[in-house]
């Protein structure tokens, strides 16, 4: 397992994220357990693993251990409640968020955008704002898009078991989804990703959730509820949400382009 060698800075936002350099030569965005935001780390872990399986553009991430000796030397870290493991996502340099890139001529990895939108609806991610995409310019205002920050899947960073039975079945108000939709050439992309989501083995979903560290305080019953919510939602809710998104958002955007 990699180890930290230098603390860089605290990052903006409410997710308790810190930029730390590790002995593999890379900088990572590290999130720590935070009272009041107890589901941030479990949410990040589950979303990352599922996104990687689906081939979505999420930066490489891993669980890390920050030794107490390192923590004690960094005032920003020493005040926090400690757990054995933290969630670390590879820092992608030289990129801008969606607010900083008003002119986007193209998305280089546009083939994955329909998957991102369905992924957000499946996991009920209420926080796909322009700050939670990063764009790396490749040439002439054409960008590679990455998705980041999944602390608020299941609608919250502090959900409880009952909340998982009552997740929203409404369209999300996301200007970022509309930006993405403009660069999706065919509705077939949605159909293809829907099939991929529907065929993820249940045992894989169970395994991902079972690997949530114990001191992230997710009970066995809550883990079962997470599995049930994901399996039920992809079967009964996601297909309807996809059709509503196509009708209400995707098709009007592309019809306007034709006129």
C-alpha cells in the first residue's frame, strides 16, 4: 500500500478533501471520515467501483492508510476523527471545472457521456454540478471529461436505511447533464449503457459493498439495503427515467440543433 510523504493543501468544498503526495510519485485527493457527513466515504467507494466497471471516466482511486505519525504533523488533519482507511482519488492536473470552461466545442470521450447520465440516475446522484466534472483541454476547446465527487449518491452524504427505500424517481435538475447531452450523437448510447448496467452481476455489487471498511460505520443491514436499492432501481426505475430524460431533455436539445 502506498504511503503519504507530503501534505499539499486543503481543497474547497464540504467533503473534507485534502491534496496529499504519496510515495508512488502521485498526488491524491484524500477524503477522511467526517461526522455529519458519515456516508461520504461509503458513497465514494461504491460509486467509484461501479463507474470503473462501466468504463466511465472517473480518476483512478484506492483505499489508503494515513499513519498517525503523518497526521500528527499536519494541523489540518490532526483535528479529524480517524479511521483506518481513507478514500484517495488520483489528482488530475491542468484541468478546469465546468464553470471555468464556458466554451466547449467538443468532448473527446463523448462515447461515455450517456453512461455518466444513466449512472447518476441509477445511483441517484443529486450533485452532478459543473464543479463535479473536470475538463482537460486537448485541442481547440475540445476536452477530455472526468467525473468527480460522488459523496451525495443515494441523495445524501448522511442517508439512513429508510431513505434508501424512498429515493427520488424524478428527473434531476442538472445543467451539466444538458451540456453532456448536446455531445451525445445517438440514443443508442443510452440503450447500450442501460444493457450494461442491467447485466452487472448482483454478486459483484454485493462484493463491492461488502468491502466498505467496518469503521466507516455501515451496518450489515444498511449494506443489504444498499444492494437492494441498486438492484431494484436499475430494474424498475432506471428504464423509465431514461425514457423521460430522452423525451424531456435529450430530444428537445437535438431538435433545436436541427432547426
